[in-house]
């Protein structure tokens, strides 16, 4: 979309911020997770090849944020009042829930000893405790970077008169970065959590029906059943 | 041979490991994955779609007045041209 907008000489500012947010999120999780996670001892010099890929979205975001279009002249927001439409209420409730959920999952990912956190980790969302550390970092980013913005957006939804035009323009830019980060983060998180998560005891998985999985031979099972019946 | 139908979450790894160690063949079913983990999709779907809707709301709230200004400006220029 960025390429099309550039070729078509259209504004690619918000699309670029969306892209920068998604890449910043993935590179933060990826680079940190490589060092923190279970593969931290196998880091190779090729790891440094990621630096340009991580620096590019930062430069693009700074470039785009420094080139904000001129503000419309009649946008003095002092007269703005919150119109409590259905969509606004839903978004406000979503933001409250997302902040609470983000902080709770952050506490779970950080290894809270609370019984509810342990239950969440063992029975509800075991992927948060994955050895790769990627889900833990993603939860931390949601809580530490996503929640402050969500709080800001909630304040904007509840009391828009507190925001002058320039501040709300910043909020739209941050919303684009935030949307890109969450889209990328959720796509990767859900894809990773939804993969076949059965932990077989050996790396050699058994193909059905070949040999079965640690099944004893059929004749021995019959003998065992006969022995049990006899006893 | 017993087969286990496991959902996508809820200690799937623990149950799967236990089932295999007990000598069973573990069979997973994609349809049950989705149906059994409805909360999973609701929670993560909201986390994925919420920011997009929020961005759309903020964008429209911010640029709505700009659109009105643009349209009034264009109508003014049209009127000037007509005059």
C-alpha cells in the first residue's frame, strides 16, 4: 500500500506509520526474545543483520511524524463535547478491558505466584510461559507501551475537550502506530499459540497408524487383558 | 487404542504429554479447536480488531472537521468561480 501510494503520488503517511508500528513491534519482540529466550546462547554475528531492519522503521516513523499536514483552521477543540454514541461507548469499554487484560497477562507472563495467575498460565494460556520468551515480551510490550496509549485514548474518548487540535493529531498518529503494532503482534501471537501444541516426549513424532505411540504389541495387550480377566 | 480430542488451550500440552506417556495416540481436531476455544478467539480477536477500530474512530473524529472545511472551501471556490 505504501508503494502504491508513493507511485500514485498519494499520501502514505498513516499507512507508513501503521507499517512502522508493526515492524517496530516485531523487531522489539524478535531481537529481545532471541537474547532472553532459550536460544540466547546460540546468537551468531548474523544477528547484527537485523539492525538495519530495526532502524529503518524508526527512521520512517520519525520522518513521517515530522511532516504532519497543516491543521484545519476551524478545528479548535475547546467546544468539543463527547457524544456518547454506541461506538464510543464500545470503544471506551474495550480500552478499559484491554488495559486490564494487558496488565493481567503481563503479571502472568512475569511469573506471578498468585493461584489465579498460575491457573491462567497452566490451563488457560500456556503459551505465555513458552521458553522462547517471545510471548512474555509481547505481553510486556502490550502492558508497558500499549496500555499508556490506551489510557490516553480513553481520556480522549471521555473528555475530548481536553485535547487541542495538535494533541489530537498526535493521537491519530499514535493510533496508527498502535494499530500496526497490535495487528502484527496478534497475528504472530495467535498463529504461534494455535499451532499444534502437543508436547511429545521425543522429537520423533509417531505417524498414525504406523506403530502407534508407545503402544505395546497387540498380542501382549491381549495377553494382558486375558490375565486381568483371569485374575 | 484411545484417541483424545484436545482443544487449543487449557493445558493442551500437559494433557497431550500425559496422554502420550500413557501410551495413547493423540488425535487433534481442527474444528473442535475453534469451537472449544471460543474465548480465545474473542479475546485475541478483540485485541487485534480493537486498535483498528480505535484508529478509525480517532481518524474520523480528527479529520471530520477537516472534511467539512474542505467541502465548504470547495463550495466557496465554486461559488466564486460561478460569480
